[in-house]
C-alpha cells in the first residue's frame, strides 16, 4: 500500500492532476484488465500512457521505495560509514557505505563499483558534499549503486537536512521490507538470548577474539534477543540488541545468564511497547524481520491525546 500511495503522489505531482483523479484512472485501468494486475502495476501503466517517465524523475529520499531499479536522487553526504573488503562465495571486492540526506529524509547508500569507491578513497567525494545518484537500486530502504549507476558531485545546495531516522507509524499487515516503522505491539513469544563478540575499537563482529581490521583483540560480549510481536493486524519475528533488552526490564546479569533469563522470560509475554525499527529481509529464511532500533513504554496521556485529536 505504501508503494502505491507514493506512486500516486508522484504521478499527481508530475501530471498536476489530483490524487483522486489518478486513482480513478488506476481503478479504470485495473477494471479494463479484469483486475489481473496490481494497483501499483496499473499506476505504472497510467503514468506511461500520460507520457510520464517515472524512471527519469528525480525523487526525494522520502519517496524511494522497495524494488525501484533506476532511482535518481540528490542528497548531502552526512556520514561516510565504512569502506571494507569482502570475500564471499569466491567473489572478492570492496563495498562502501554512506548516508545521504535531503529535506525529506535520509538513506544509506551502498557503493559496489570500484570506480565509485575510488572517488571516496581519493577524497574527491566526501562528507558534506552534495551528490547526485543516478540509476540506483532500492533494496531494504538502501540505495545500491552498481557499475550501471553513477555518483557525482552536484552543484545544488542543500541546507536543511533531516539527519535523524524517520519512522512512519504503521500496522504490521502493511509493513514492507525497507520501511522504518513505529509500531505499538505486544510481545507474544520470546526466545533465549544469543551471544556474540565484538571488537572493542570498531564494534564490529569479532570471531574467536579476532577483528578483521584490528587483529587480536579482547572482545566485548554482546547479546541479541528474538521476540515475536503482534499488533492486532499481524505478527512478526523481531530482533533487538543490548540496551534495548535492558529497556524491557532485564539487567545485564539476567541477560548474560540463560538460567536467570529463563526465570524472568515469562514476564515478557503480554508486555506492550512502542517499537521503532527497520523491516528487513531475512535472507536465510526469505521472510520479513523487524530489526528494533529503539523502544519505549506506552504513555497513556499521549495516547489519550492522540485519540482525542482523531475524535
Ligand atoms: Zn575492530
């Protein structure tokens, strides 16, 4: 649904027709094709028939959506996160991560092309620069640049940027991979915590006391917890880490002892919170999973206000 609404909004903006008019055209197109097409598909056809090339249109970062193959955006680099080497399934190369922002939101950019990565390494593209991305693929809410894509310095100026993550209040049944969402939900299942070790310097995974960047280190112990959330519309397997487990009422001692954790686990079931996080594709199971960034208790006063406003 999210994709469809964004699509209608974009077509409306470019065509200067109202969203209602676009939706009427989409419904008519769907009916004509005996309903054998999704609303999104019908909207794409409607756009094409009006001579609108959605691929060429520049998007705001809040308008990108999962599965786009040729997204064009302009944003300011607010962070160069990492450049690292990988060697997976016999393929070796480099991958770089940036975060760009505009006045509507922000997104992670993943560079896979050595020429693009070279621009970062040589300092030709750096934090604070405004860049134009051409032909980016959108996956998990990230903009991926391959050798068919381009990144270049833009002459545009962007002053006000949204650098905090933007969360949309949503329902689980409508959630899509890549979305940052805020969901009010109840914990209906909790598994045992799992433990792993990270490098004390870069906080990345350390396997058997060894960091890929920093070599032999005295690793820090970390915990992750899988839970299942239910918001009344659907359920989702979710994962949370470290201090977010503390926020559910567990001390570090209780988190790092399976016995102590088990004694208290039952207390979690039925607990209601507001969860903030990102919907990701779990590649192993090919299912959607909720990666929790933050959580907070239910503020009854604020909820009542929200309801009053709606009434
Ligand atoms: Zn390290």
